[in-house]
C-alpha cells in the first residue's frame, strides 16, 4: 500500500521495478558465454561467476542505496545521479575525481558488458567482412544512434518502457536456452556437431524453427501489454512471462526432435 493508502499501489511499482532489474542483468547473463568461453574448465568459470558477480553487484547496489539515502539527510532531497551529486561540491579536486571516476566507469562497463557480445555477433554473422574490432566500432555507432541519453531523461520511461520492455524479449530467449541445455540435452554438448554441416544442431536448413517460434510467441505475449492496457499486468511481469511461455512452448515443440546425447566421448562434453 502506498503512502496515499491506495491498495495495490506498492505492487504496481514493485513488480515493474523487479522486472526491470532482472531485465537489466539479463543482458550480461545471456552473453556470459562470450567471456566464459575462455575459461579453462567448467569449475573455473562457475567459481568466477559465483564469487565475483553476486559480491560486486551487492556492494555496488548497497553503495547506491546508502549514498542516495544520505543525500536526503544532507541536501533534503534524494540525488541518485552521480554526476548531479558531484556538481553539488565546491571543491574542484572532489569534482575532478567524481568526473574521472564516472568516465572510467562508463568506459569500463560499456567495453566489458555492452561491446564484447555484439562485436562477436557481427564478426560471426559476417566473418568475411567484419572482424572483432570492426564489430566493436559498429556497435559503438549504433549505440550513439540510439541516443540513450533520451531514455535516461525520464526515469519512468527508462524503467517502465525500456527496461521492462526488452526484458520480455530477453526472458523469452533465456527460456529457450535454459530448456534446451538443462532439460532437453541434460547439460550435454556435442562439440563436434557444432562444426558439422549436418550435425545435431543443423535442424532444417540450419534453422531451428521451434526455437524461433517459441521465442517470438513468448516475446509477443509478454510485450502485448505495452500496447493493450488490459494485458498491462502481464507486461509488468514481462521477463517471467516471456521466460515461462517461450521455455514451455519450446519444450513441447522439441519433443522427439532432440537426438541422443553423445555421452562422454570425444565428441561430447559434460560439465565437471
């Protein structure tokens, strides 16, 4: 219940915010293979993710909450923007440190989280014409053309439209990937088939129609509430709806279509 005493107001704010937060981190969770592919073992990458990500994200989130709460006491209002907060200081050294930290943090986050995956995608989609460096440059140009500063101008639009919106699509993708790897293939990969023209992952003309159909259905249903108000509650849960619907539909469509696992032989790899 909100401060105005309206029933359900808390849920109307909490659920979209939860979905937006999950959607925010879904990008990194889905492109994590771009980093873990360089791990020397399954155990190495599992420990790295289990230790590094939860600890750092908890600390960073806690710092944001603590610092923003402190601004309410010091300045009488909540200041969540680090740039705006840095501008409240008169000391030029402090302002310089704040600006330098903001620039380094922006570059580091974008290079690590937002450049590597699409650069690999462009390079793999057009291997004869695009390498990793050119893919990174293309990603940067597209990122600027999207004018992300326009999204950040309005927090409600950024959270309720952008983050909640694309989280439905990411949830659908995650549902298909998790069902395929964990349920259908039981965590077994046929490594040799990845490089064969007619291997286990060739499907029909190189396209897994079941995965495409499940992803599209999950994303469309999850995002329908953005355009049709009666389905707005579903849209507020867009990541969960996309994940569950796409994953369930993919499981049904793939029944009897998954080839036997190769086991632990030379052509297969099972996590240790």
